[in-house]
């Protein structure tokens, strides 16, 4: 059974940084692309970033490009999202999400980690 | 590429046929998925490749379309279908979601 467990969220002030983590189990982690998707309170889903299985390919939404960095450690079965220069608009639940194969649709989701940006 | 869903919300009776549309601003072939998110839950995929039903999803759900225009149909709405439905493109980045359609029971 695929399990994705996010951590690292919390309260941050504008301009601060956080590192979100996602511990994966139940599948061959390094064989699948992984995504971060966020959802602001009461709002829709927003795709944030994707990384290929080997970690050689990364893409970002325009809203976070240059501020967020996705990475992975396949030896630790862990996905990361470094979020820098946070703004109040980054307040959201951040979901770790496994792609079905390479860059494709999402077949498994974590429960999310909440990031609140407030002064 | 923008993904535009309509309507943004709808209210229908149990047993009704419900149709949700998703329009891409550029052609995406059939690289489209539909997700269901029930209140307080994480999303789950219903349809991928525009029309392929994910294993375990009730057959009252179906998807169609290709290119720029796509449809999710619920043939007979059930109380457990109350949720927000999202489309997502995945032909290339960004892997944009539609704005969502909230489905309620009348």
C-alpha cells in the first residue's frame, strides 16, 4: 500500500523559509515522478511542482518559480520542497502526490501539511 | 495553458444525470484526468487519459473528449457523489488543474 506522509509545515512570517518533507513507502520510490500540490483554505487545487524519478527533471508553477525548490533523496525514499520568500498567498495545505508513471496523472496523495504565513 | 471548468457549482437531484465540462486553452490530446475531492478528504482520481475509468470507481462515472473539450458525466447522481470535481492536464508542464466544480444534492 502506498503511503505518503508529509511534515514540516507550520506558522511562518512573510519572507521566511520552510522545508517540507514527504516520506514515501509501499512502492519503488525512485521509479516514479512526484508532485507537490497545494490548496489554500476553501480554494481549489493548485499544482506546484514535479520532479522525475531520478531527480533530473524539475518543473514549477509560475507562482512559485524562483522561490520553491523540489528535490528528492531516493536512498531515503523522501521528497522535499524548500519554500523560500514566503508570502501570505502561500498559505495552504501542501500535498505530496505520486504520479502514475513519469510526468502524468496522480494516483496517490498524502494527507498534507499545513503552511500558514502570517505576520 | 488554462483549464476552465464549468459550471463552478451545481445542484441536482438523486438519480439525475450530471455533466461537468473542462476546456483547455490549447490542445492537450487526451492527457486529462478527473479527480473527486469529498469534503475534508484528499482528492482521488476517477478518470485518466480523458476516458479511462480508474479501477474501483463506479461505472456511473465516465469521461470523454479530446483536444480542448472534455466532459465528466455522472449518469445517476448518488448522495455519496457530493464533492468537488477537478480536471487536470498532464501533456506538459504546468500540470494545471481546473478551478473545480462543486456538486451538491438538491
